[in-house]
C-alpha cells in the first residue's frame, strides 16, 4: 500500500478510536458544554467532522472510480505543489493557526444528541476508510478534486485523504481540551 494511504488509514483508525473513547459515558450536558460562547463543545467538534468528511465522500468515490477506469495509476512516493502542501499544513493537528470555517461546515449551535452524532461519525469514518483503501494504486498527486465548500480549490486526492485524517486529529485535540478544561462539568452522572 502507498505510504500516503498507510498514513491516512493509520491516523484515521487511531483518531476514530480515540474519539469514541473520549465521548464514552458523557452526559448530554457534558457533551454540549462549551468553554465560551464562541467555542465548540465536544459534540459540535464531532458534528463538524461528520459534515466536512461526509461532504467529501461522494467526490472522493467519484474521483477514485473515474481514475481507476482511466488507468491513472502510480506507486508513489508523491510530490504535491505549494498550495496543496499549505492546505495540509493548515489542517495540522498541532501548531497551526485557527482558520475560518465556511458556513457550510459549521456544526449546529443548538444542543446535539450525542448518540445520533456518534452513530453518524461511525458511518462517515467507515465510508472514508473504504474510499481511502479503494484508492490504493492510483496516482494520488494527479487526481484532483474540488472542495465541497470552494469549487475553485482543486487539490490532489492524496492531499484530501491526508488532510481529512489530520483534520480529525486536530479536532480530537480540541475536544480533549474541552474535556480537560477546568470548568468542564465533571459532577455530571455518566450515561451508560
């Protein structure tokens, strides 16, 4: 398997497991608690991932199917241009600055039902893993896909895969920060 895909799959599987462990047993109040009015709750972070990754699944699948039918194959390693590398770096889990979130990608500002969001998260992650696995053998640098939020932004398939995994880790760390916040409601009774 290509290195970029191995990285994507390892990070995605690890982050998915950590996400599920993080939300295990949270009460509705804990899941929806926000450290400030302009900051997201744990469940909003997860909902954001459901939205962003969910909107990518269909374009990724279409690109993989088309590329495979056209024989756009390569074994890598792959080199990506400046904009693609900048995009990947901007979604790095740690050390990158916050970036504006397009309206289409924003989570609900109302109370979210954790069980519903978790169920959707598991579905989206399984779909993402399946499409990443199906890309093995393709030229991850030549296949380009438009952003669901900004059609002019066309990035290589490999960057979309790597950045999606990185983005999930970024928001995992954000959610862990919410859970470890000094004012996080720890006296809530856990839900089993």
